[in-house]
């Protein structure tokens, strides 16, 4: 059976990793219908020496995936089905990773890390998008 959060193909999503510092985050967006992947990355530690800077290095970019890439991405994402604990979890103080899925029907599901949940769907989904943006610093 397909994962209810995704409802199969035609979904869109926003997945954001936020630290306790407001200027240190990474957010990906994806629209399965168009194949458009976007990133908004604000990195305080992207300086050549790796130290924290007062001004973050900011990247905003969009790419469009070809049909084969879209198929592989959808297969990987839909295979990661958030469980009830991840869907019921609340945001911890100081940041974390949040995945918001909008299914083709318009239903919205929000998944977060939940202790004891083996899937870790939000963080795994976030990590899946890094490959499209080689300019991002590996975290």
C-alpha cells in the first residue's frame, strides 16, 4: 500500500533544517509535478577557515530534474513513510528538521524527528536533496 502522507506521485514538499541560530538553516522545496527543486541555504560556517562569520553565505537556487531523476527521487521519497510518532511530534526548542508534505489531494502532513521512530523520515528526506547542489557545504 502507498504511504498515505504522499498519496503517490504529484506531491510537493518543503523540508527545512534549522539550528538554534536564526541565520543558520537549509531549506529544500520540491514539486513532483514540475520536477523543480529549490534550495535556500544560509550558512554561518561557510568561510574558508570554517569559523562562524557575522554574515552568512546565502545560496538560493533552483534546478529542474529530468524524467529519470524525478522518478528516482519520487521512488526514494515515497519509500520513506513517516510513522504516527513522526507525524504527531512537535518541534523541539532550538531547531530541528521538519518535512511538510502536500499530497496531490491538498492534504498536508508534517513529519519531525520522534524518539523511537526508526524511519527518521524528515532528516533522511532533507539529506536526499543535497546531491542536486554541489556548492553546499557538507554538514
